[in-house]
C-alpha cells in the first residue's frame, strides 16, 4: 500500500512575487493537452519521449530550408551520430566515478546512441538505425549486472538510461519482430541468455538492471540523485507499457514499507514515479541517504540565522537538498555563483515533466502546493519524528528556474533542459520573467547530465508558435 499524501496543486489565482508580495501572474496562453486526441499506437509506432519520428521529419524539413535553430541543431546531432560507439563493457559493471562507465555517460555513450536514433529519422538513413540495434544488442548481451556496492551507479544510470530508452523507442518500427540475443529473465542476477524479439529482450535488461539499481535512489534521495533516478524509473516503466505481466522490483530503504521491496506492474511503477516526483517537489519525500540531509532539520547544513527547512522546492524556488552543497538548506536566495546541483536536479525533473506532458498529464509542470501546512510531521532519516512548517506556493518548477536566472542572476549552463522548459512555460507561465530565460540559451544545446539535444527537439524559430506534443496514453493496468 502506497502512503497517502495530500498533494496540493492546481490553477493559481495569484503567486508570490520575488519580493514576497502578492501579484497577479502575467497573461499566458494555455496549451491544454487534455483536449488533444490520444494517439492509439499501432505495432511499430514510437511512443515518443522528447520527440517522435513524425516530429523529427518536420524538423528535418525546416533544417533543409536553412531555418534556425533547426539547421544548427540537426548539424549538431549528425555530428554526434557520426562518432564511433567504441566503449568497453564489463560483465559486472561498476561506477568508480561520475563519468564511468563511459558507455552510459550522456556526454559520451548515451548521447551517441541517442543521436544515432535521432539521425535515422532526420536523414532516413537506415544505417543509423542498424548501428542503434547493434549498440543495444551489445549492451544487453555484455552487461549481466550493474553493481550495487557503488552507490554512484544509481546516479550514473539515472542520467544515462532515459537516452537508451528513447533511442530504442525511435527504432521501434525498424526492429519490429527482429530477433536478437539477450536476457530471458527480468530478475536481477539471473544471467540466462537466449534468442528472442529484440525489444522484449531489451525490456528485460532494463527491468533487471537500470530499474532495479536506480529505484533505490528514486525513493531514498531528495537531491539531484533522486530526481535523476525517478526520471529513469519513469522512462523504463513507460517503455514497458506493452508488458503488463512484468513485475518491476523497486528497492527501498529500511524505513520505507518496513524495508520490503515493492513489486510493481509497469502501470504501478509509472504512477509511483510520478508520485515520487511530486512528493519531492512539495516536501513530502525524505532524504534517507545523506548524513547531511536537510531533513534532520539541524546541523551545519542549516544556517542558524533562519528557521530550518526540509527537502522540497521552497516558495522562493530554492532546492534545499542541493543548495546545501554550496550554501545552506534554508537560504532565501542563491548567492549569485553558478548553481550546478540545483540545475542538474531541475534538468532531470523537467525531463520527467515532459514525459508526463506527452502522456496527457500537466501536473508536474503546473505543480504548486498552494496551501501551507503548519506543524507538518514526518519520520526523518534516522527514524525520529520531526515537525516543520511547509509554506504555501512551494513545489514550482517555474519558480525554481526563476530563482537561478532572475533572483540570483546566475548563469544557466544545462541549456538542453531549459529549451524544454522554455517551450512549455512560454505559453503556460504563471510568473513574470520567463521571457528572460531565452538569453541563457546557447544553441545548439548539447548533451550533459540532463536532457540531450533540447534545441533539436524543443527549439523553435523566431515568430513560430510552439505547439503541444502528440499525446500517447500512459501504461495501464
């Protein structure tokens, strides 16, 4: 039984300005996906994560007309796709740094395989699709297990797994009914291999390895680690939409569910990942993995000059669990220096918000907890009960971006995710300031610890009106 939380979100009549006073939001145009038709998938059709084959064909047409930013974005992706995927893989893979194994790193292997799948639709050259198949085949036959002893794997595979899922989705039609060799089991540690449909075997590998490994951080971390892991589990669960019989084992810390792992259907896992993301935004999650967690409500990570703050996105747009890396949990504004960790946190959350949006759900993008909760009680990471105040208007992705770009006037470096957020909030903003985000975009946007190639998938030309994405139904029971 999942815990029941009162999640407070919805349309706002007004929001707090940066100076704490009440102001009406500037006018915005709604792109309400609930009114759009849901695409009923036929065999071989892509679900779409950040983009679809149809959208890529339109982008390629505009690039051929030398329209920017499409031309530069296509050139960037094709340059990435031309790179060799020549990484070494270990049967029992470990993670001795934030950049290893290189084949799952977004700046290297994950970015390349995703670029090849994108290039397939941008050029209609089947060689790119064939390379993608070969890479996925190699991964699922070479990597038997991902190590659990190095927690860094929870983050690294949280970062890189979504690109592998999206790459596989983009070749859905190409490898339809094609046979590969891969894992026959979805159970972690079961190394039985055999022949079967390529997609099905790759799904097995995703369940028994990346999902199993990253699931722990998804529920136990409220920092950028948790955001990345939750996004990865959402991607895998969604990609298993046609395998309702599969059970995804979600690992938990000892204080959750009495330490007993969950066993979810794909639909349950998808909904659970959604709830974890919203709980993380609104302050209902608990950080179990760090001895310096904000959820202790004490320690050097809390400034003694202000009341202690638990993990969440605050009403000022601060992400306490990542702010403490450079400052304190309970700051009211960032110090004006580059904020890497909050940006990585937002990058991965934005990627999950976009997935939800493409499944007809705007709740992540539009989330704002509009009511305060006084004396909110929770069980902390040490098992002790603590009480704090959760303030009104917390949990907003838009407010968190403004806290960096506008309040602190800090450089935004993870531009691919900002492209995705800018496309949504330009038409659906509730705060002043979104027009200032564009100046932070360096195009094309590249690939790092967040969204890859956001200029390609979400950039638009001057004078264009961004349109909502095609909607595909989420996994169902």
